[in-house]
């Protein structure tokens, strides 16, 4: 019962009060019957007699069918004393004739009909507490309505009357005239919202999260009507939902797209269309071909009927729930209904209707619906015209900044355009001059636009097909490869794939298009921890500056400026700030504004990694403001992930895990965005919630997904995973966890990105007996960041030198260095790193026997508590316990008696979650042996014999606490 909680609560309360009339109203397929099923199964209806009938949706049925069907199921009650008037009911319900008094002699049908309503009321009153359900009263005949009206006017004292009716223009509505003491409640059911559709899909999949693209596709095709949603998923998954007792189902976007019209929808549409006359059928077919809300005159023109006939036809189709009349416009309720009609239109008639619809839309006034005109010409067999309209629609979408729509339309145009002709191929082989083909021109637009949208494999395949089959001239070939490299980067291909595509593009561009060549060089200059060595990126960066001076196109100039500023900032080059200021200029077009916004978003990511958290937030605000003039899902996602990372470093952790979870789902098809959000989710799972298994999974998945990583994802996930191993006493495994990140840093020389991982690596290497390598690592870190504008790396280097001093037993020097690092972290606005330095300083002071050791660690605990870093607080308490500092007042078994202590409560909670002792130890920063002792005491106090019994007992205690 997705999205119906409020309705269920309301109607449950109404039915519990006594005599009432409940009217459930909604369009066909909205789930009125399902809601009634839920109510009848509710405990509030357990002691009631259930009677249920449905008004047949056809003119060929006996009167009173719903009432007679409901009463035919009346239970037999021996000895019931019934009034004589009830005998008349037996004349229309033969199943009750032998249980009712003899009917009075009423030769006149009118007299018998007049007594029937009284007899039904008397029979229901004698029945005692009962609920009568009459469904589809909009289709009720006059005699049924008479019985219902009399019942509502004089309700039996123990009767609950529930009726359902379809809401549509022209359909009758049950008028309720009830006694003031009888409560009347009307509920209007609406289709599901996109969020509710997503929740239903999630439940259908057995509780697995449904991606936004899948849920959006299901909602778009069904309009959120529950019956249509279920039919579509059932056909896509070839069976029922996972919750119905079967296996957990996997239904993806491709499965839903592959489904045409589900059989259930096809049958239902045929039933609803059955009573329509020929004129109404023609109007419905015209609406299916148009496939857009249109005014009545347009619909009449396409159907070939008069306006008056069209008006009558629409009214009839609306009453049958075939069409929906929305003010002046007529449309289908959802795409599946339209498809069910469209697939039944014969080919020659479809061609005629499509051409007629195209002419009508062109004459309708206002902006031309270009995408619809493309579809209509395609259906009419006019391929050339269809492609022309399709490209024009994409051009319009790109011009207004809707890059997602433009990319989809350009992709269709490239895919549907035919391959080059034999004559073109012969011209290529003979060297004959030729013009640029339409497909090549469209591919250039596609590659240019797709980098600002969510580009899937279909985009890459379409562009590469043109490169292979059409042999574009050098200038366009180079431009296409340049844009393709950016698409590959955004899409999540390996950085080397993207960079190598640029390398292939540059010879063509330098020869034929210096402006685009400058842009390609600026893209090649942007470094990645998985890309080329930074020296190669710096070489391209030096070539960009003179090449950029020749750029005159505003959008290209903005792209070059954004890329150059990004590259300089990622490399820690002091020239980056002046390059960033160059972006702060008015944009002359949506494309130029999008490039500026992209630059600000990139700079936000780069500066927060360097340690300029405040400046990163300023860049992020500029990026968000720039996106108001454009629509780019990729750039929107880039700002969302930047906000997560900045929030993490600034210590604003409240709600951060939930925000990261939302971003993970929203951008799951863009690997780098998903990876960054998943990293923040994993870090908060560890430090805030102490949820080690979830943290380990998220951190590993983030590292696996990241592609064009500029340092933070791979290094931070490696560092956090290594920290888990170090706290569990596994320095060798900690060293293994950082190995991949160190390899990439060493290969590329991108040491300015090593802030997160090098300090933890030093601890891991020392712990596993690799002290010499730890020294070399710190030397490489120092050399690689020398002269770089990277204050976070400088603070991390100070921490590294302190850790080396601690490992050599120079505890006083280590504490002094850590005090300096703590001050640096606080100046940079990174409280979590500052608390970590304070904790390490307290550890060194304990080793040195300094009197300030306990106060220093207590200060770190206070800082961690302010952040909500539960896992780190537990680690600090463990440090204090190792040095015989009691951090809490322990009353022991005498203090708590048979009740669980706070620590035992924590352990019991994790046992109830199915955690093993080792996982509990990692979450609470305890030894495994200590956890074993806690579990034994918990079992003794709860008087249970197994971990399963602990879970059951803990659940009972939690329920009792809630009460």
C-alpha cells in the first residue's frame, strides 16, 4: 500500500466509529479496490460481516446486480427473527428465498421496487455489525442507486457502507444524504508521485534500492497509476514481485524499455474501448498518433470529424477512461494507454493519420513541436524530413541549455541516419572532394553537447560509428575526438582512454583548427591520479597559454579558461588563482555560462583537496549560481558531490550520510560522482555510526568505481580502510590497503593529492617493519609538494614527520610537530584533522610521561564529540584505558545488577544486528577478547543461551522502552 498511509488511517478510524458512509473516488487503475481490500483485512473489520458486490461495466446486465451479488453471500443465521418486509428481497436474491419470510403479494412491479429498498435495509439491520462494499457505482443502474440512496438516508445502526466510483467528466457521482449522526467520508485517490513509484519499485525488487532512471522510466510510462505500474513490472520481470514469495527480482531500465504494451494493459484498453462508436474510435486513434495534449479543433482535424462530433467523442472516451480531458486539451492518461491504441492502427491508416497530424501541428500556431514532427514524419515514411526535424529539435534544446534532451535527440538522429552511400565511399577512395555529410555534422553536435549531459554507452557507440564509417575531414574528426574524450571522462572510462583520444585528436586539430586545438590541449592538461605523469600534463599546460591567445569564439575561450584554471589548481600551481579570476566575466550564451559553471565546480573540488575549504565553498556558490541559466545533469552532480566533500572536511556531518546516499542513487550512472558520494557515505558510516561492515563495503566500492580521480577518492578510501586494519592490530593488511594509491602517486608524481593517505601509510609501514620505506615515502612526499600551493599537503607532511619522530622514540619532538599540525589544520578549517593531530599528540605525551597527556586526549575527545565522531571517541577512550585513565564512573555488576550497562547495551545492539565479535570490536574499538567477555555477561544477565536469543531479548527490551 504505497502512498496510501493517510487514507488507510483515516478510513480505519471512520469504520471503527460505527455507522458511516465511505466514498472512495479515483480514476480507473488508481487502486480503489486494493484500498478496500486493505480495509477489509484490517482488524477493525474483523468482527463485521463482509458483503461485497460490483456494478457491471456493461449495459447488458440485470438490474441490482451489485446488490444481489453482495446479499447472495449473506451468512445463514438459524432462528433469526426477520421482519416480513425482508421477504421481498428473496424475489431478487433466490439464494435467500428459503431463509426469508414469504414475500407479500405485490402484483405491481412498482410497489415491489418501492418495498425492496426497505427490505434490504431491514435485512442489513437484522444482520448486526456489517460492512457493505459496492464498487463502481458510477456504472450503477437506477434501481441500485435507489437502494443506495435510501440506505444512506436511513442507515441501519450497525452498518458501514463503502462505495467506490470512478472520477471522470460526465460520470454520475453518488449523492449521499445521511443522518447527522452518520459520518460521511470521501477520499480521492490520486496516481503515485515519482517518489511513490520509486518506493513501489524498490519493494518490487525485494527491498533493493531502485535507481532514479528506472523509477523515472516506470513513472513516465504509467503516469503513476498503480495497476499500470504493476502490469509493466510484472511483464518486465516475467512474474510477480519479490515480496510475493518468489526470488528477489532484478528488473533494469533495459528490461522496462524492452516491454511493449503489457498484456494486462492491452486487454483492459480493449475492454474500455469496446462500447465506443466509430467516431469516438477515430478520435481516439487520432489522439494516439498525435501523442501530445492538443486542442479539440486539432484533434477533430486529424480524426477527420466535425468539432461537435469530436466533442461528443471525447466526452464518451473520457467516461470510458480511454482519454483524459484536461481543460481545453485532450490526452491519454499515460504512455501505455496510448501505445495500446497506437499498436492497433493499421500501417496505411497510420501513415495517413501521421501526415494529417503533422500538417495540423504546423498550422496550430506557436513554436513548432519539432520532436513530434520528426516522429510523425518517421511514421509516415518520410525519413529525410524526420531527421531534419529531429536535428532541429536537438538544436533548439541545446540553445536553451537543455543538454540532456539535446543529447538524446542528437543520438537518435545519428543512429537513425543511414550510412554513407556507395557514391560517397567511392569518392573517398578516389580522393574526389566532397561535402560534409549530415551524419557527421550531427555527430559533431552530439559529441559537443553530450559532455554536459548524462552520456551513456549509446552516445559513445554512435560517435565512434561515425568516426569509423564516415571518415570525417581532419578538422571535424579532431573536434569529435576531443569532445568524445570529455564524454569518456565523464562517463567513467579509464583516464588513459580519455587522454589517448585527445592525443589522437591533436594532430588533426593543430593542422586544421587552432582554436579547437587550444581547447584540446587544455583538456589534456587536466591531471588525474590514474592518468599520465604530471610532467606530461604540465607540458600541455605550457602549450595552452600561447595557443589560447588565438581563441576568439566565446564558448571555446570559456572552456579553455575553465580547463586551464582547473589544471593549475589541481597541480598546486600558484597561477591558478589568477586563472580562476579570469572566469569571473559575463557569459554571452548558455553554453558559455555552462563552461563557467563547470570551471567553478572543478575549482571547488580542486581547492578543497588542496586545503582551501573556504575558497572551495565560494567557488561552489558561483557554480550553483551559474547553473541557474542552464540544465546539465553532470554539472549539477558535480556541485552536489563538491558540497558533500566540503561538508566532510568542514565537520558539518549532521545529515551528511543521508545526503550522500541520495547523491549516490541520483548519479549512479556517472561513476566518478557515485564514487565520491559513496566515499563520503563510507566515511560517515565509519566515524559517525561506527558501522564498520558498511563502511568497508562503501570504501571499497568507491575505490573500485572511481575513474578520472583527482586524488581524494582513491587516497581517502585507502587511508580509511588502512585505519580500520591498524585499529584492529593488522599493520600488514593496512599496508596492503594503501599500496594501490601509493603506486598511482609514485607513477604520476601527483603528491599534492596525497594528503589523506601518506600519514596513515607511514603508520602502516612502521607497524609492519618497513621503517626505511616509510622514510622514503615522506621524502618523496616532501619533494613532490615543494613549491606547490597545497597547504593541506603541508599540514599532512608535518604530521608525517611527527610520526617518524614518534617511531624513533623522540616523543617530545613528535608532540611539538603535532601541535604545529593541529594549529595548521584549524587554520584551514578542518576540525576532524585537527582532532586527529591532537589525539596523536596526546599519545606521544603519554609516551613521554608528560602531565598534559590526559588533558590533551580529553580535548581531542571533546572535539570528536562535537563532530559526532563516535568511532574516534571510542578509540581515544581505549588510549586512555591503556594508560590506566578511568574515563567513566564504573559501578560494575553491583551498580547495574541484572540490567545491561551502557557498554553492554551497545554490544547487544550490534549482536542483534548479526555482527560477529570481530566486527563489534572494530566498531567499538575494543579487543575481540573484551567483546567476548561482554557477550558472556549479556547472556548471563538476559538468561539466554545463544546470540540469537540475545537478539530476540534485545528486541523485546527495545519494544518495552518504546512503550
